[in-house]
């Protein structure tokens, strides 16, 4: 299957552009014999591109977002001469990524959330694909960006009133501090472990609305896109609902007399 065959079967213009850029990166990697990489991808985009890579049997790439469990990642393509470097984990990812660390003034510490930083970035006009994960904490946040975008991102954020008194510092990936995420735990009663039942309870909506959210490709289980409402979910699975947050399926506590299940759900909070 070649480039044109794959692109011609795509009906979504954004997906077609994304796939076309993928082929360009592979071509540049081969012709220039150098490392190439995409911009940041969400989980749906990454799965789309990795399916194409699987179909064309291309394996000289890695997906990475600056740390092991990053949700937003890029695809990095490398020439044959660097296969050993990547296989032995000797590639320096600091040549691609930079961490922008924001420290808030004392009077604002503990007041900003992930949403505050994301809305600020959007307000500056910085494209979302230039930004990786945003890791917020009580003192500020660490934002993973592509190295070539650092100055643009910092200058844009500094112009915002909310960050006017904040301190900005560039860090290497190894200096990134990953804090244990905070969660809120609730018990829900569901008829089965189907994903539509769980999504319905996670975001407090109807089963029909949950099924629609799944249909429009907004739900992921363990970073894999889910397209069928009937998918069975297991304990400890991570469910991500685009625009609604991330959840962990906890223990099945017991069952009711009617045969429903009582399940713990943990919602990750910023």
C-alpha cells in the first residue's frame, strides 16, 4: 500500500493532512539520513499514524513525549545508521524537547490549575501541536515543548497578566519532576463493565450520550482509541475522555441484588 492509496481512502481533511506530513517526514529521514519528528499528537492522532506505519511496515520510529507516561507525544523517525542508538536508549531527547518551568509568585501559589495554563497558551495563539503535556502543581507548572518553539512560547506567556510576576526557566528532561497525580474516588453502580456504562457514570450523562461520545472517537482505554460501546473494561484500566478528563477503573467492590456491579472510579484532578 503506497502513499496515494492510503491518502485517497481518508475522508477527513485533517487526517489526510496529518498523514501526508507523516510521509514527508519519512521521506526526509530517508533522503537526508537524519532524525525527523512530528509535532505533538493526541492519542487519536498517534493511533492513526501508527496504524499507517504498521500498514507500510515502517518500524524505525519511537513515540515519546518527554517522559515515560506522557499523553501527548511525537513520533521520531531515525535512519538505519542510528538503529543501535535508539535500541540502546542512547539518543539524547533533549535535542528535541525542552521543559519550560513556571514558578508562580507566592500570592498565586495553589490557585492555578492545568486549565489555567492551557487557556493561557490558547489565548496567546500558540498552536496546541507545539505543546506537549502540562504538568501543574501548587507552585506552578512544567510545560513540555519542542525545542524550536521555546522562545515563542515563553514570550507569549510572559505577555499575559496572569503570568506577569512568574519566573520562567528552561529545564532538561531529566530535571522534570513528576508528582503523583491527585484523584477523587467515587463508587458507581453499573449494569456491566461495558465502556458505555462506565463513561455514562464517569461524566454523569445518559448511556445514549456516552455511546455518541464513543462514536465520535473521544474515548481511549489505556491510550487506545475505543470505537465500540460494547468494549469490556477491566480493573486498573485508564479511561481518557477527550474534553472531560482521565479516570482509573478501580476495584469491583460487590454486586447488588439486581445483579448490578458496584465499582470504584478514580478521577484524576489537576
